[in-house]
C-alpha cells in the first residue's frame, strides 16, 4: 500500500470547549464517575449526575451544584427514563458518559445471576444507552459517547473472569460504535484505565502498587475529548502490554500467570481475590 492510499486517523473533531454542554455521568456517586462529574463542572458543562445509590449520589451532586437523577443501569427502562428526563429538562445531550460498572465473581463457578448482573451493568448499559441516544444524536448530526471499560478489556483481569469478559465486550462495543457512526457526526471514546484510587481497588493490592489519582484520569479524559481520541489510558504499561499480547500470545499468557501468582501473594490471609462489587 502506497503512502497515498494508506488510511489516516479520521477522528471526531472533539470538544473545543465543554462550556454550556449537557453532560450526563452514570456512576457519579463515587470513584471515576464522581471525578468526571467534578471535572466537567469545572469545565463549565451542565452536568447531570446519576447513580443507583440515590442517597449518596444526590448528596455528592448537591456538593457539586448539579442535578441528580437516580438510575439503575442494569435495567434498560431505567436508563431510558434517565435519558428522557434529561431531554425534558436540559434538552439534547451533548456528551453521555456511560461510566457505571461493577466487579464481581471469580471463575466459572460464579453464579449465573452474578454473570447476568455484571453483563447488564458492564456491557448492556452501554448498548441500551446507545439504543436510546443514537436516534436523537443522528437526527441532529452530532453527539458524543464516552464509555468506561477498563485496561482489562485490552489485557485481562487476574481474579475475576466475569470482569475480564465484560470489559472485553464493552471495549468491542465501543469500537463498533466508533467504526459505524464515526462518519455521521458521532464521537466515541473508550476509557480503559488501569489502577485508579477509587473504592474499586480496595481489595486489589496489585493495582494499588501503580494506582494513579482520579485527577490524572480526568486530565486524560479531557485531553481525549478535546482531540476526539478513541482510546483513553492512564498507564504507559497498558498499550505496551497490549502490544506484547499481540506479538506473542503464549509469552504474554506466561507473564500473566507469573503476575497472578505475585498478585495472590500480596493478598492478606483470608482476603478475597475478587475485586469486590463496588462501582
């Protein structure tokens, strides 16, 4: 392929400014969602926070001076109601941050009801949000979807198969959205952080070794939104590991087995190896 015919990056133009933009953040009661909501407020956006934990979510929203709408992203109707509520009160949604997520389970012995729950929260919530947002965004020829996955979607998760599987799926869906709608005015970014100092890593000492602040994560997100960049990472090791995985899968698997042994050794006696179930 000649230099003239090689495809070039065709990014969404991104946001020159978020000032006055209508932004929705799910999972805004804590962790990454709260950090994103706070940063978007600082950027001048009209932010609507949402979370399953209505009491804490409303409290945090009040502290930020934003409106709060309770939502259970594991249920399509609840997500539809959130989108309709914002449409009715604030108007068209410029940026929807499908951020809420959970970590639960271990291996194949994980109960079916827990597999279904994490599938709904970590994957189907993105699908349902897109289902109800895209017709309105496509009609006006603009809109932006920021989906939170995880570095586990590019690499893996050492203790929880349901988490690894659903985060791979979340990334795959975001890729599909970007490919399918990128030429129709729809921006798509996928946030794939490694360890970030949130409640999610309380039981994951291996992630705590290199965890970054939520402020750094928010900086990376803003940089990506300004540039219209698809993949957002927080650690240089993420893409390096992804490249190693692609170059030699067997060597990468061997390294992951060694890392898992190291991670298990860091656990306190009796401590669960699961990441827990906190968003």
